[in-house]
């Protein structure tokens, strides 16, 4: 939903004001079945587990756990976008100043929410960092081939080395502040000088961040390097 109102007021022959306000709440989408998860680092450090899926990694929580929303992200109801424009003519037309400002919100990209719904145990995306031969690629994977995935139950088994995508529970919508200043001066009947400045600033720009990267460990451990492509999982932040 969205509501917008705007009006123009001619305060005096030398001053005109245009004002507008849009209200558009950012209601975060949610999966019909409540699929998805969130991650809390403090709970991970404390070893706290989900009551919905008891075998989930520590710190991972699901819809049905205490305080977890079905959308996993709180909606932003104060989505107000003001607009203001001023036209000032100090000498009644020969010189004109125009000033404008607007706040413009971006729409939520559906992909952000969809990717969260693919977290285990709903859709397993597994990283096999040490695959076996082509005829048995899961030979070196703990527990063997993790597929097919059964319908999730409270005690469903979770895969190791899986990929999780989570969002902050309070995710501010992206918006742009845009402003402009313009000055016009009429020299004669057919000559006009104009000088303009336009600026903008983006706030709360969304970007992906790796929260569990592999940490490079220098030196030699035993007879091989401490950091190789085959031991990435053991060098990740949460593993360490």
C-alpha cells in the first residue's frame, strides 16, 4: 500500500511552495510455509539451539522459535517520503531561485527473501570441498551422499558444510535523498543565464557479506602448508 499527497501554494507573487508526502510501509515478504532461518552470533557462542529443528547448528533459528517472525525481518512502517520545492523571485521575475528536495525509497527485491527460504533443512545446498572420483563424488563427504532430502521433521539430520543465507532482523530499506538548486537571470528579452546544482546521497544500501570466511593461517603445519584449498572448512571463523 501507498498514499501520496501533494499541493502547490503561491504564498506571495514572489514565493511559491510545492510540498508533498508519500507514506509507503515496507512490509517484508514471507513464505507461506514459514521456510527460512536467521542466525544469531551470540546464541552460537552460547551453544543455544533451535527447538523447531533440534539438530540445526547453534545460533540458527526458525519460524516457531521464540521471537522469530514468519518473515524473519521486521517490517518498516514509518516509510515517509517528503518532497519540497521552492520558487523564489526576489525581483518579480528577472531573477528566479528554485530549490528542491525529495526522499525516494527503493522497492524490496524479492530475491533477498527467496534465498533465505533455501536454507537447510528446506533446500540443501551443499559445498563438497573434497570430492571423490566422478563415479563416487561423495566418497570423502561425511555420511556419504546427503540427497534426497526428506520432509523436514523436528529431528531431521542437517548436512555439514552447507550454505546459509541470512538477513538482519531489522533491515532498513534503501532510500535516496536528492536535492537541486537552480538560479536563472534574464539579461534582456532573449538572453538567459542559468546555473544549476544537483546532488544525491544513498542510505542503507544493501550488500552481501561473508560472515563465515576461511581464515588464512600462515606457515607450515607438519609437512604441508597450514592453509590449503582442502582445509577451508576447518579454517572458517565459526569452526575456529
